[in-house]
């Protein structure tokens, strides 16, 4: 019996050894391959939105002491600045006024003055809702852009329709809110038949400058300059400076013209 038990034990040990040789041992740590994470492609770069603020000049007089200047005023929202409007009428100084649909609705008395003085005032399109004419979503000076070609078209066409409804002639010029554009929007607006009004002298810094600096800026305009200021902020000090500068320029013998009266040159293909 003891012999049988010993033989059985030996047989079990031999079988275990055979299976131990055939069973693969654990791989050493150095041989363990960690799973390789899938390569992460970098996010595609979105090209930075390029905005332009076009310049505009008019044909010079080339007459010493009689510089030719185009005065342009934006009527964005708010009320008419009677300090400026009354000076233009009293001094018989012509100017180009860019009006929005929103401003027209609030200022029928000023519109009546424009219509009563067709020899002085050229009325042009500043848009329907004072939205920057940029066809890509963006914030410009905190104002949301139109954001699409369709919205740019609506801003332009809506402004023109409001002008005609108010009894004003159909416009030929357009100036968007903030006076900034992207190049594609410029092409779209030009295709609609409009010239785009840039400028060469920023007279009142968006009507935010003081009276003194505004007066100096505008009075420094030279032959061929296009001045931009605002005629819709009667509570701002800048309006006082604008009115004084107009008198200063007239005393110098300045020749004032409207944009439609002379040849002009605008960059960024705004008038070509």
C-alpha cells in the first residue's frame, strides 16, 4: 500500500512539472507594453477677423488759403444736436449727414430742417439699427456685428428704406456703425450699388472728446480732408467744439463741400 501511495505522489509531481514548463510565466515589467493613446490632432486655427477702417479723401482745391473740406456727420441714435445743426444753417455750411432709421423716427423736426435746405444737406445711409457692417460674428467697441451677409444686407437696405419713407432722396453712400468693416462685407455693400464713406479726420472721437480738443481736431483739417463727427449727442461737450470749429474753418476761407459734389478716393476698394 505504501508503495502505491508513493508512486501516485511521484506521478502528480511529474505532471505538475510538465504543465509548469508549458504554461508561460508572467512577463517582466520591462516587457509590458502600455496602450498608446491615439494622437490628438491640434484644433484647426481659425483665421483672425481682419477689420479695416477705410480712409476717404476728396479732390483738393489746390488754392492757397481756400482748403476744400467735406464735413460728414453721423446721426446714430438719440436727439439732434441743435448747436451743430443751427450753426450749419446760420453759416450756410454744406455737409453730408449719415442717418439711421432709428434716428429718423425720433427727430422729425431735424428732418424737416434738412428738407428745407436741400442746398446744404446731403442725406446718406447710416443703417437701420446702427449695427456694424461686418458679416462675421464679432464685438466691435462692445457692439455686436451684423454677423452674416444677409444681416449686412438688411442693415443697409433697411436704412435706405427708412430714408425714402421719411421723404428723403434714395441714398448713394453708406457708412456703417463704428466705421469698421471686413473686406467681404465691403464687397457686398459695393455690389449693392453704394459707395462706402470712410474719413481722414476723426473730429470728435465718437462724440466722447471734450470741446477744446474737438475744436482743435476739426479746425486742423487740411485741403482734401473728410471730417467725421456726430450730430446726435446734444448733451456731450464735443458738440460745442464742433460748432466752434465750423466757424473757425469758415473764417479761414475754407471751401465746404458735400461728398456728392466732388471726386473722391477711398481705400480698401470702398469707392472704386
